[in-house]
């Protein structure tokens, strides 16, 4: 019996390991528990009943349950960056050194100043905030809301990066069994012995479910012993995976379940590299829900004091954890199950002061005084229960002393997962509870208490039968074994939801929703169960109403004169219990959020000290700073000038490369591009413009014809994947009989642009002598397959993004690093300069080439000044819809260039264009600047962009407005081709 | 979701990229007298049924097949999966 | 002047105190549950935010009170009942921005207008920038907002860090390079919007008829004369449809195919936490946005699942994608727990922008195509739709939100992703 001297409430027996003494702290106080304890059981064992405060009224709260449904005993676990707010003490396994703190109280748990809300509760009824705080309007953000926000919330995040790591995994099975209580274990044993691939998952660290909490025998063994034996057998089967500490959180489409395994939460520190939790995606052919049931409280005045708990929880603490919540206990029940608590506790020597049973025909097992037809009407005890007020069948009232009260209003099957796909549970009058409906996730059945079969015998048999049936559906024969004998008591319950009376009777203990609030909601016509929930916040707390929803809607049914099934339930949504966001994120966080793609010259560029920039998944060299350069512009200007004066080299591997082959390859490309490709000669490259079917530009690039039946297309870096998908669509869905095959070779070829007047001279040094790349033999837009460096196969394209004499040379990717080093060597005499994304961008703006900023998904060929490229004499994707009125307007936005009137003014991309005499507002918007750069060649800032009717406005001075940064400049409309407008250099 | 690829068996839908209504196979004839109207309807109007829906999925992280999946938009039940190329041919598309 | 609260009495702090002292006996139903009349001037199909707002503005601003809102379930049970509560007007294009700014201005006076505290909280919205190209695009957008009379600020990385020190600045795969802020953006208590409009409309005499499903339109010679419902035929001079994700289903009863697909969007809320995120933050390099509710929950979301669906629920890949974005952006939330996930049906249009327009059928009007952005539009949508229903002319901020823009080539495509709804 309890140790009065130390306040320890330990009983004999239980499933705890008394050899493992564990020290822990709660609110700074050092306490001791045993292996196998939860934080809640250890606190109760130490005589701690007060564990938290409620959300709204800050009422003192103790533990209500012994499981995942806990609404009250919510604490912050661990410290610093490891702080884990809102942790249920009932499921937190005790470990040595555990530190826990109560939440949402100030200055202390025992004295909480915010409890003043409780005194004000008449003013703070359901939805009161919708009716006030409206005047003056400005006060909301400044006064009212900060006060409300400060008062609201439960625990606090540390604000620091989560130091743990998480993982994800994938599992496949014939049969997933959710819950390892008697039904689940029987199902798993049946299925396991059949040879089927079985996964059985339970949120607890100890398989057995209620068998661990009861004194029920299974066959010759105690229930817990039987569970342990079965678990051991399952663990020994190679075809069975028994997963403890694993919550199946959601039922998704086609037999896929999400489950979270808490791998290290029960350890003081996680071993290095071990994930704290693993999110499993379980692919099952069939599944059985054996998730048991949750006992529901009965609402009565002041039914929320620490010490008042589920009768089954009181029993679980005594039987499993050898803890008496108090030295004197009472029971309040409307069904036979409550009497079990009295029997079990009495057998353990705990004094049971009374059994209050709402039923007139209550049984009497002689464990304590039975008050039949009676109810509890009130309670007392400031920070913990000291006595209850009881109204007897004859109407007389009296106070009964007790430090704990076990309440049983019946049990609700855990139907949640059967409803995750919008199925609705059905009401079963015999047990006064909802049971799984006929329409649930495909392949999911239920057994045991989850299906409304509450006896141990029914759970065992039901689990075995469900396994046989489920496996039978997928062609696996399993034998229904004879199950050991166990209690098979019928359910005897008379529905009883709340005790009528004047005081506040709690339904949702965490959110402080009382019977009165439900009445008010009804009075104000928030009668639909969804309105009720949203107006009163019933069931919206961290427990999602697991112990409150059904009682709440029963009260609503009673007031509205409806039946409970007529009122219906709210929608059950995943996850079954709150789940760490980190677990869903897995390893995809920080630098490993998304994969990194490196170019073939990345290593070399790193050696040169390149600054890299994210381009989609790629990392590309942005510029190559050299000694003495203190600002990025110095590097970029140098790279541009060196390229234009002599020669530069840039890794352009990231551009998409698509190999197109087949007898109909030319026909195919002719339809993919809006301009003609059918007549492109072999050995030539052409710029192609690709439209979406809606006539908007999708992408552009050059495509080279390497042979009669072979083309190599390039796409922009950003659209490489989308263009390829689009072409596969066209090939397979639109023209399935065209003889054409495509494959992405982006990763197969390392490609470098070699640009500048000396580029040919550099290349001549590495291209094998058999290949003539003189201007005559290999003119602008030529292409060919060649060899370099003494026999290495390569592709050479004479194309230019920079506007200079330029080539792109490609070699198999594994030679990319070698090639860049050879090119640098060969180019040394010409001061060859590597250039990065910035210089590339400057040079393309100087040439007026469109890129991502211009190809923004809303621009047409007309906008780009390429309207005439859209052939009207052939079928190509997008040509028809590109002719729509809105896309062919006379005053269309046309791409032009801009130079600042004052050369010192920077042109800013994103500026809007206005006529000088017009008012500056959206109605007079003339267009916008898409890209801007400082041109070291022109020694001026320049820009390109879209201007209404731009083609006819060269020489006009207009305003480039950038009010968001408070700047405005005058710009002259010019040709977008700032450098070498006639294109002489690239043909040189 | 799981899509039973006709060539590769059951695959997680995460391997696929979704496009939309399989009617996108039925691209109109560019030389039709009413091509403008037909292309508008083809490109923009949808039956958007609450129930059985034939739709295009692309096995982007797989074998690059376009599939026509018959799926119920209310229950997500998939009742048929075909190669889009076969469907396109059956609908009279060729070169 | 009409005053909201005729039926349920005016709400005020004093009234709350008075009722508290008198046992709350004086609170009346926030709206009545009338039986449908034979005929109305206007029937609104859809008792969601937009439908109820339309009724409120028809009655309060256009003096049309012979109005019924019919709702197949309970009011506010669709997207206004489950969303991520964000309001903003940070749009780029001229077809959109004036409308959303009009809507944002209505939010700013909503509570006083309807006498209901919807907790309009202008805590600001911040769109993060991760690339130079993104900065150019956001600069263009910010300028468009200012030129349209809205507010916008372009922030440097340092400014973002000062305001949101909890963001991942030090080891982010996609470094934060700045942000576009709209200070007047924020969040609203979403359910209260539906209830506030309903209570106000009701007080003007609008009949809100719950559990009344539209089963057909009575259309003769190209003219609509009423709605067949589960409670019988109800006549109307005009019928306005505002049913969001069910647009395709409902308009097919009038023989119309729409430039709309229905998709599922999931959203998420964490357990209640003490205040830690000041406003709305959107990740520019992943699918994630987040705010914190007054109650303390982190409310977050990301991309749509991507396939046509009427199921109001989604699947794991997107859940993971969104949480990955969250962990990349603010890894402090790893130890917060996801409490609930839900899915709603989005009426995804072909250019990502809505349609508020007459149909080819006389007397039948349509409001839809809101994609996942309908909540912020609620007041504007209601007013503009009421304007159209009352005057047969589009409101000045909604002249481009027309059906024929697709056929004529005047798409309003903010994202530039073309006629593929799941990309908007």
C-alpha cells in the first residue's frame, strides 16, 4: 500500500522494472520512477496529481487517461533546442534524466495568475470574442489580439533548429494489423502462422493493449503474460514485423498507411546518427484495425479536477504501473466496466469509498458501497480532488471523500482510421457508441473493441477471423486457430452523458468546453455538429476530441430533440495522434532539402575559387573572382570584356539536351517548333521557338541536325524536364505512329561555350586535325560530330549566346573535367577567361537574347519580336491559338532595349514603364523591364523589357518607375541588340 | 495512390506527373474550318466529372510512358490503366 | 439606415457583459432557418463565404432583399470552413490586382460592416526571395501593387532576418535573399466570415436555407427561371452560382462545360503553441507557407495534390512535400506536432484567375474558378457578384474576370503556367 511517509503511491505487482530506478524532474523537482513507467504513472506514483492547466480558464488539471487520448496532462519535455512542447505525459516513456515542465501557467503551476479567467468565465462563453473587440477597429492588431495571442497557445517552441534527425522508410506487406491488443495479436498470430507477410504496429512500447491494464486471464495465463508470449512468437517469425512505439497515423489511398515509429524518444540521448523518428509508408494488400477503444467520461459539475479520470485509466495505473492515484478512490459509472475498477483496486488494497452507478439495476460485487441509480453532481478540492457530491436515487445528496474518481461513461471504438477517407461511423445502440461504417478505406476491416466487440474472447476470435478473411481475399489460406478461453462478458450499458445541474460540467477539458457552451451554441443556431465544433472549439484541442466529441454531440442531440446518429459526427482526419512535423520532413531539410546537381567542371571551378549560385537544382559558377577584386561587378566586367576582346569559356552543361531520332524526326520537330525544321540541312543548327498549345512561348533553343534522322535539341536549363515531357506527350499521345524516339542526354554530355574572337584559335588546338573548323568549312550555325584531343568523340556547334564568334563543344560527361582543363591550357596564350552566370547574363542582355525573365509564361512570339517565326503553313503546337485576338493586338508589348538618359542611372529590372506626361498609375502602365545589367562594353547600365507597341517607339524617352524601392529614371527606348546589331562578329 | 502500370506493375503515384483529362489526346485538325473554336474547346473546357475520369499520367520517374488512367475522382479508385499510345491509336490518331 | 443585428440583436462588449450577468438568456439565433418561399428576386446557390457575402452586399448595398441562399449542407462548410485564412492583395496583373485590393479594403472594414468580429488581423505577409530572377519578378509585382494603390515593400535579406530571425539563414539549400512584404495582408478567423455575413444577410431579410441542395435549373428558351432543389422548385428572376469546387458539377446541370478542374488542396494545423511566427511567411523555393492562428496553431499549406479530385482529402506525398518545405525554411518547427490535415476541393481555372460573369443563359450568373485563393477574395467577390446580379454590368474591378477571355486570348495568368490548372 502507499507509503505515507514519502507520498509514494506504489502498489505491489505491475509491469514495471523495479530494478531500474529512474530519476526525473518535473517543474524542477527531483522525482523517481521505474523502468516501464510513463511520465504520468511516475508522477502519480509520486503523489503528483496536478500536471497542467486548461487552455482557456487555466483550471488545474491532472491526468484523465492512461493513453494517447490524454487532454490534460500535457507537458514540455526535455530542454533547450530539444524542447518538445505539448507532450502527453501518458505516452511519454520515463527515462533516467527526463526533464519535464508544466505549460501555459504563470508564475507557477500551483498558482496561475491567468486562472482569473475562470472567475470571468461567464463573460468568456463560447464564441464571446466574435461579439466584441470590434471598436475601435485599429485596436485589434495593437491591443486585443496581442493579449489574446499571448494568453493562447499551450507550450512554447524553443525557436531553435530541431537538432534531431528524422528518416523515412517504405514497407510492404500482405496484411497490416493496427494495434497489438488481444484482437491484433490474435490476428497477427493467425496471419503469421499462415506464412503471409505481416506487419503489426502498436503505439505502445509494450504489446498487449488492454491486456496489460487488466487482471483478465487468457487461457491459463494472465492476459499480459499471454500477450508477451504471443509477441515473442511473432518476433521470432521472419515473415512478421512487430513494430512497437509505432502509431499508424493515417489511411491513405489504395492500401497505403502512414506510420510513425518513435525510435529514440524513450532514450535520454539518441545514439549518433540514429533518427529520432521514422515516417513509414506502409503498402498493404489488406489491413485490420485492432486499435481498441477509448473510455469516455461523464460530464458533471466540476468534473475536471485532478484526480478525476477514466475508470479504465485508474485501473490501468493500478494494474500495469502499480500506482494508486490516491489512497481513497470512488467510481462513477453507467456500465459494468466501472465495477472492474472497483474490484481491481479493492483487490490491491486501495480503499474504494463508493461505486456510483447511474443504473437502477447496478450490480453489487461487494467491493464497495454501490449507489444504484445515483450520480455525481459536484466535486471539491482546489488543486486535486478531495470529495464528490453524490445524488442518490431517492434525491438525497451527500459528500463522499475520495482523492481519485474513476469515471466510465462507456467505451468508444477507435473508428478513426475507418473514417480517414470520408467514411462515416454508424451508431450501435447496444453499446451506445459509434462503430466502423460499411464504407471505409478499401481493404480495411476491423476487429475487437475497435469494431465494437468489447469482450476479450470476442477480441481474440474476432482478430483471428478477420485475419483469415482478409488473407482469403488475396488468395492466402490461413487457418483459424482455436483461441484460448477468456472473459466474454456482455456489454451492459445505459447511455448517460451528463449530469444535469447548475455548475459547469466539462466536455472538452483541454479547451474548456462545457455543457453550457453546447446549450448556448444551440440557442444561437450553431446546431450542426460542424458549427458546434467551430463555435465552441469542442474537439479542436490536441486530443482532437477523443474523450469529448461523442458526449458533446450527445448533449446537442438531447437539446435539439434528435438522436445521436441524426446529429452525426464531425470528420475524422489524419493524423490519429499529433505527429512531429520533423518526421514528415525526414532528411529533406537544411542543405539536403533538395538534391544538388553539379556541373562537370564543378571541381575545377571550385579550385578556381568560383562563387556558385543555385539554378534550379544545379549549382553553377556565378563568377570567378580574382586576386584584388573586391566587388562582384569587377569580376563580371572583367569576364565580359575578356570574352568580347579575346576568348572566354563557360560550362553550359545544364541546358537541356534531347536526342531526337527516327525517320520522322524532322516531321516531329516541325510540329514541336513553331518555325520550320523539316528542311534544316544535315550539319546545320537552327534556333527554334517552341509554343505551348495556348500559343504562349514555352521554350527556345538551338537544334542541330547531325544526320538525316538525328537531331540534337537544346532547351533552357529551367525547362529541360518540362520540354522533354511535352515532347513525349506529343510523341505518344498526339502522333503515336510517327517514327521518332527521344531521349534526354543532358547528363550524358558535358558542354562548354567557347566564345570570343579567339575562340576558333583555341579550339583549333584541341580539335583533331582531320576536322576543318575554319569559317568556310564550319560557318555560323554549323554543327558536327568530331574528335578532340586525339580521338575523343565530341560534338561541335557553332552557336552563340554571347554574340561573339562562338562555339559550344560537348564531350561525354566523364571527360568534362579534362576538357575544361585542356581548354584552359590551350587558351592560355589568349588569356582565356572562364566566365560565370553573371557575365553570361550581361552578354545575352547586350545582345537582346530572351531568357527566363522574358520567357515568363505569358509572352508570345510577337512579344519577343519573333512573331514572324510562327509558320502559318504547317501544323505546329500552339500556332492556332496564338492567333487569338488578345495575343495579336496592334498595341502588343514588344521586346525592346532601354538605355538610361543619364548614364549614371541604373536600369532596374521589374520597373514599370510610363509615358512622361501620363499620371503614374496602373491605368497608364506601358510595360515593364525584364532584365537589366551594367554593360562594360557600353559603359552604361542597360535593360531589355516589354513596351506597348515597342517596335515603333525607338528613340522615345519614357519613365522607368520603381516605386517599391523609391527610384525612377528616364530611359531611352532603343534596339535590344546593344552590341553588334548586324551580327558580324558571330559570323566572323 | 498506386497506379498499376501496364508494363511495370504497381507503382507509387509519386513516380508520375499528372496532366489532366485524357481528352487532351483528341487534338483538333489544324486545317478544320472551325479550328479556332475547336482548339479553344480542346485546350480550355473540361467535363470535370465527379466520378469516373479518364486522365493522363506520365511516368516521369520511370519508363516515360504516358498512361491513360481511369480513376474515380470521388473515391480515387482506379479501374483501368492503359498506355496512352494505345488509347490514342484506338481513337484514330496516327502520324 | 439598416442596421445589422435586427434578428439577433447588436453585438458589443456591453451586450456580452449584460448577457453574462443575465444568464445568457438573451442571445438569439445568429440566423434563422426559414422554409423556402415560392420565389425570390435572386437565389444564390452555395452558402459558402462567397455566396453569403453576395447576399449580404445585395441586401446592404444594392437594396435587394428578396434573396435566398441555398446550401446543400450547413453554411460555411466548404472552403471558407477549412482554409489557411490568408488575406492579401499582392497580385501582379491588371486583371487581378484592382479586384484583390478592393477586396482587401473591404476586409479592413468588414467587422464594423457586419457587426461580427472575424478577427481580421493585418499582421503582414512576406514572400521570400531566393534568386535574382525572383527578386526581379517580385520587384515588378511590388511596383504593380503600388501603382494599383496597394502597399508593398521589397526587403533585403538583412531586413528579413531582422523580422523573422527564426528562418533558416545559415544552412538553407536555397538561401533567403530578401522578400516582398505586404503589411496590410494577414489572416482572418475564417468561420467567422461565413457566420458574420450570414447573420448580417439574415438580419436584412435574406433567407438562408440550409440542407437544400440544388438538383437542377429550370431553363426554357435560354432563360433560367429558378432552381430545382431537394426542398422543391424555387423560382427566381436571377440565379447566381457560387459553389467553388463543385462548379463543374452544378454548371453541368445547366449544360455548361467550364474552363475549370476540381483539385484537392491539403492544409495543416499544428498543436497550439505560444506566439512565435508574427505574420504570414511563404517559402519561395519550396511549397510551404505558414502563419500562426490566434489560438496558437501553426496553420500551413503548400501545393495541391495535382490530380482531379472531389474527395476532400489528399495523400501522403504532398503532406511530406509541404513539411519538407517547412523544415527547410524554419527547422525550429520539427518538434511541433502536426495536429490535423484536411483537404478541400479547389475550382482550379485554366489561367489561375477567377470568373465572375453572366453565362450564355439569361438569368444565370456564375462566380468561380478561385483556385486556392478564394478566401481572401470573399468580400470582393461578394460585392462584385452582387453588383453584377443587381446591375447586369461587371463591377469596375472585375471587367476582365470573364468567361470569354480564354477564347479571345486575354488570359490572366499570374504564374505563366498556361492552360494546366494543377500548375497554377
